[in-house]
C-alpha cells in the first residue's frame, strides 16, 4: 500500500528538536516555507487591478492585501461595499446619512422544482441600523486602514476633510455587536425601518437618555436592537424623516467613546428572550479588535490536530461574547470558551451560537491515514484486476498531449497531467516497474513545461497583490483568462493539480527533487496558503477562511452575495496535495498543516455543502438537493457556473477522486445522494460525468459500478484505469454498502505490440546530394524517428500508425501541423564530400506576419535538436509567405557547414509553428534538383480554386468528397479564413482535428461568466470560461468571405463546439473546442479576398459541460 509510513512521519516530527512537548506548531511559522523572494523564473509583472480605498500605510507591504477574504469587496471600489462578518452584514452607507450600515439578513426562498425541491434561497440585506455622525454630512470618506494577516478582522475609518475627529469601526468575523469608536464626533443613529420606541418610550416624544448608556430600539419590522454607549451622558434627540432622508436619533453633543449595537436573537415572547438580553448586557462593554491563529499537529498521534484563535479585546474587560458557526459548536474546548445556548441564524450556514471566552481551541481528532493510493489489498476479484491492468497498460502507452497539458489553461492542463500521474501510482502499487518508468518519464517531461514557464499561460509574480498568476490575464481585455485567475479566482483549484503532480514525482522518483523544483512548488503553496505572518511576498492563508472552515474561490471580483465556492472536492485536493508534497519532501510543518486543514475542510463540507437528510443548516426543502451547488455568503444556488445539469452540480463536488475522497464523502451520504438524486440521471449523464457519478456509487455498490465504468465516458482529465482501481478498492461497510456480485466478462487479450523497425525509411538512406521528401523520415517511432507533441496522425494520409501529421499534396504528401519542439530525423548517405552545404526547402505558410510563419533548422551530430554538441547545418530558416497552406515555394539556406562522405543522421527541428513541409534538397549548391515528383499545374492555390459543389476543406484529416481537383493541405496554426465557392459554402482553412487549448472534458470551473448562444436548433452553449460575451451567429445572405474568430458557439446538433468551426456538419468531424463564426463584409461577393489571412482574434478555453 502506497501510504505515508507513520514511523517515518513520527521520526521526522521528533527530529524537530526545537519543538517542545507532544505538539508541533505548524503556523504561524517563519521556517515552514522559505519567505524570501519567489524564484527568478517567475517574471515580475504588475497586475491591471489595483486596490482601492486602502490607506497608504498598508501600501508598504502589498503582500498583506488579502484577495479572498470576507471584506475583499472593500478593496475593489473602496469601502462602499459589504463585508460578511456573520451573522451581520456590514457596509458603508454612501447615502445620507453617510456611515456604517449594519444588516441582519432575512431569509427568502427562490424557485422550486417540479418535485418541490427548493432550488435556491438567499438572504436580503437591509440597512437595519446605520451608525453615523453629524460631521460626515460633507466631504466624507471611508478608508480601510488595517486588517489582520489571517482574515479575521478589518478596520475602517470614517472622516471628513472639513473637521477634525473621526469615527472608526472594527469588522470582525462572528462579532456579536457592531462597534463604532467616536473621536470628538457627534453620533447619529438611523434605520431604514421606522424606529417605534426607545427604552419603551415613543421615539418622537422626548429626548432620550439612559443612566447606564443602554437604549432598547423597537423597529417596525418587529425586531429589537440594543444600543450601548460607553458615554452614559449621551442624549439622543429625534429628527423626523424629510423627503428621502430617514428619521434619525442625533446626539446633542460630540462624544469620544464607543457605540455598540446588537440584535436581540428572539422576539419578546420567546422563552429565551430574557436570557439573551441579560447575556448581551453583561458583555456589552468588551469588544474584539483582532485575532491570532495558531495551529498544531500531534507528533506521535498523527490523527490529532488542533487550532487556537486568540481574540484580542478592548473596552471594560468584561470578557468576550462572540458567535460561532455550527462546525465550531461541538468542537471548541469548553475549558476556554463556553457555549451559551443562545442562537441567531447566519445567512447561509445555519444557526450561530454565542460563546463566552477569548480563547477558542478547536480539536480535529479524527484525521485519517493519508495514503497516496488506496491499497490493492482491497481488490479481491481477479477479473477486476485483469481489467485494471488492461486499461493501465493501454492508457500509459498513449503519450501525453503537450498541447493539452501545457496550453493556455493551467487549470485544465494540470488536471490532465494529474490524471496521468495517477496511473503512475496504480502501476507502482501493482508492482509494474516497467510501466512506472514510462509513466513518470511522460509526467516529468510535461511538468517541465510549467517549471520552465514555457506553457501557454506562463506563471508570473504579481507585484501589486503579492501572488502568482497566469500572464494571459494581464493582456488587454483578457482578464477572464483561465477563469479569472489573474483576479485570484480559483487558485487553490488550479494549483492543487500542479502540486499533486509534483508530489507524485517527488514520491516515486526522489532523484527528481532538487532545490530549484522544491522552491518552485513551494511558491505555489505560498500563493494560496502561506503559513508565515512575516512573508513579505505573499499574504497569509489567501484562500483559506479559518472562521468558515473552508476556502473561498472568488478573488478580486465584486459579488453582491459575497464570496463563493462551488467545488469542495477541489478545495480538499489542495490541502491533500500540500500534505503529500510535505511528506515527499520531508517538510513536517507543511505536511502537518495540510493534515489539519484537510480535517477542518472535511468537517465544514459535511456541515454546509454535502447535505445528509439530517442536515439542520439549510431549509428542509433545500436539503433534498443533497449538495448545495454554488455556495455564497448570502445565497445558495443549486446550479453551477457552467450549467444546471444534475451531473454537473454533483460531479463538480467529487473531482478529482483521490485517496482522500472517502474521508470526505462517507457511505451514508453517497447512499442518500444516489437514491434521491443520481440514480435517475446517471444513464443519461454527459460524457465523463457519467463515470464521476459511478465513482461515487462505487462506495456503496462497487462491483456494479465497476461493470458500468468499463464502458462509461472518460477523457484526458479522468483515466479509466484509475476509475476502475478506485471502484475495486472500495471497502466494505456495515450499514450502507452492498457490493453485490456481478459477472464480468474477460478483458480483451492485448495484441502483441508490433516490432517497430528502425533506421532509414524503407531501409534505404536518402542520397545526398539529392532530395528528401518530408514524409520519408526514419523509422523508430516517437523519440527516435520523430517527435510529435499530439497523439495521432492528423492528416492520416500516409504512415497512419505514426503520430506525424501527413496530408496529400498533389501526387505526393506534405508534413503539417508543425509545433514547436517537434523534429523529424533522416538517415542520409553522403556520396561526396560537400564543403559548402546548401539547402532548398519547399514549404508553405499563409501568414503575412513574419513572426507567425514558422521557423526551423537542420542539425547533425550529438543527440539531435536539443543537444548542445549538435552542429547547425542550415541556420535558422523562416518560412516564406506563400498565400495559402496549399501553395508551396522554396526558400534557400546555407549555414556554411560541410559534410564528409558516408552515412549519418540529420534532424529537421521545428523552432516555431506556422509552416508545412513538402521536401528539401541538400547539396553543394541549392536548386540543383528540378521538381519531377509532381505536375505543378496540379497544385491549386486557395486564391484560384475552381468551382465545386461543396467544400469543407482543411486539416480535418479528410479529403473533400466533391472537389474535382486535389485540395491544398491546411495547417494547425492557420487563421480560419473562408474561401467562397460557386455554391456559397465555406472552406475552412484551419485544422479541425487539433485544438490549441486543452479540451474541457471533465470539470468546469467556478467564477466565470456563463454565456448562452442560441443556434439554429435552439441549443445553448453553457460556458463558464468565456471571457467575452458571445452573441447569436449572424447569417449573411451569402457565406463567401466569412472571417472566423475563435470564441465559442454550439453546433447545430446541440453538442458543444470546442476550438473549431463547423461549416458543414455533414462533412466535418465532430469538433473539439469552442469557436464563433463572425461574418465580415468582403470587398466583392463573387471574388476571394486578395489580402492575406490573419491570425484569429482570440482563443479561449471553453469550460463546457463534460
């Protein structure tokens, strides 16, 4: 079993001799992670979003600016926003009277389903009490002047440029009273509701005084609030409402001291009303100003962890009265904080309870054994083992697609990479060392794209907010890139996959670890979850909310309903990945902190997100949904950001499935969820979501689920071997599991791998001086005769079993879909010494922009393209502009090198994409070899195509079926340009078989815009990842001269279009990524555009339903 050895962990913990006693403090720490500058490989960039409403004293250390906390709205447009202190919502009231508004949210329900489930509910925010000052009537401002490092408190100052003095308030999670400190200001108290009485006296009858500074306010919404003044001489005069100005209680004189206001939890007729009032009176003189967090893990009993919150108070020292959430109530140690039995409902997390005491110690004593993979000892069926082995071998044999892994989305790319790395774990558990090495080679090679920052959305360090973001989001009008990651959305989701992969590499291949890699991965952990208060480059615990017990996904995006989170399973994945990374690298502090946070997250998830029948924290009719969907601070909505299919809503709460999943989702929940919501939809669930639902079902019926998953949907983000292994290893349970036996068929007998020939094409080296056809590269397959970054032969016209992409070109072939880093090797026989070697390359490129045309070189010697010992024979060659992919021209090159007589190997190395290769000549002089392989008249350029009845051409891997002449090949990196024909159909000069972005086929990500685009059949594209608003595709009278820009649109069949345009769905293969057709008026409806094709205007990853 691949699990953390408890003996090793104990040894690591005990080796920290500086730690006294049985507990290891894991935060705050200065040595848990390095706190110096991020590695230089992270380029320094400045975010396009800047903080607002923050005093200059906080600008010295911008890393202290939290992005995902309850008060983050204040940092976006100044403090004229809300902060969810719980149970209250506090905001700056910009209307008259300017000041601090305190709202107690009131529940209202939304729509209901046909079976009477409550599909969403929310809580309103009204200005129940507004605390202001006379001096704030003119030239007023409110500024966020301070906040603690851990996200419990913030401090807001109100002032006026016209007068001295100020009004200040503390925003504290769980505060029982709203507190305002006045410094020579004249208080005002108002409400959006009518104030009916003060201390039992009609509000308009008199000036109101109180010998103890206590004022009971009865409002016309039937609620009771109590106002406490530290200045017992305070007198309040009533001023009636005038026009839009509410009625107000105004102090007769300025004061210096505090006003505190609280809502009585019960109506006066309630049996606990008097007890609640007595308690509120008792603690009214003491108020919290900040909090300090400390966390520990037990050194020997690794199932035990705890955290402590120390509340700092000011005032009369009477002690602290504070609200705690349901997940606190059974876990806070009673010796330091006492429960009172007085409750007030929170907006979306159930009833909060008042605690007394300034120290909260919360224990997590049910932490699991953290495993890398469930033990294979749970597999008792030999046929199940045979099927797992069958798919394990098959899936490891398919190389990772670098364009998917290292494309424009860190989220999708890292998810695909983690799915493949899980195969490495299965292979290691099964003792298949041969597969382990092959698998790890693939993972390591592709992970290097992230380490080297050569992936399509390279990670950079943001000097404004202090964090790691993708550079794409900094481009103009591209803030939504990778689900608004540059706004600090979803970082714990994205980086959980990256860290998980790194942990697997470090565990299975310890030689991979070095200081550079450790520092790089630790930087991602610091971005999301730095435990160090003194970290000058990252805020402490950016995503994790220690008061709520889970992370928040929303970053620097304004939200009327507060922070939100959709995927609790990806939340768990971050802390699990951090734990395993700490274990693999010997960092006991990070491992221990990850263990504790995983336990805290699991508790809150089962209180607020996964809803058993017994759940008391949501309305009964909402509990019937079994999961929450999108969970906001003020609203809960049974949906997702990418659609409302049941499989989406439940599946996003269960990916990725790892060894920690069973700790979070127990058998009782899985049984209830299956019976009440999933069983009726699983068979119709889309694609991979079907398998995700069956993986949950495996907890209670593993054998039936196993059989179903032999044919259910999978994709790059979920491997079948892992899904089957998970199902087969599900343990027995006494109450909710049946695991009925199922008769399985035998897996297919694997076809013996063919003997792959090596050496020159057809066994005969190319003669030099002479011509080499591009498609006649050496035998030997991937890594020998060629390197091709995408799976499959996209052209499919020659050597179809190999991955090099070959299309028909006249009477011969060309190599297309060229990508950076690829190469072709040729064995050549030099028949005479050549002292001044020249080349003539027959290539095509439709790009007018020289930077897009593609570059390459020819080398010899050493190990080929990436070997420093190789000799560059040609120098860097740039493809010429040829007008179209099917139009070829020659370009000459001479690197001033020589070749001696004899046999040797050369490599054609692709430096950048943007060209097709037909052939090349080598010799002492160039252009010595006339083109005798084809009739030039048979090559038709895109500008001179004869009329056809229909044409849907391009790199689809399919020749047009009705064209009477050979069609030009198309290339992956071509812009999508429409070519008119006599019938008005559109020729797409683009590659449909390959996307430039990873295909979103498993999970969809939170916090992005949902856009619906109608099609001719009325289908709707559900896309959470679209940065731009898409609109219905116009239908011009003639479709000639249509420019196509890559965005997103569904096709007429109702399936999701992914990174391609389908002009004629009857002739084009099923598309695989998102595009939108954007018509453009041409110069003439009967003539092809004469200008060169242009690069697509935009490319975005579509986070569609899977």
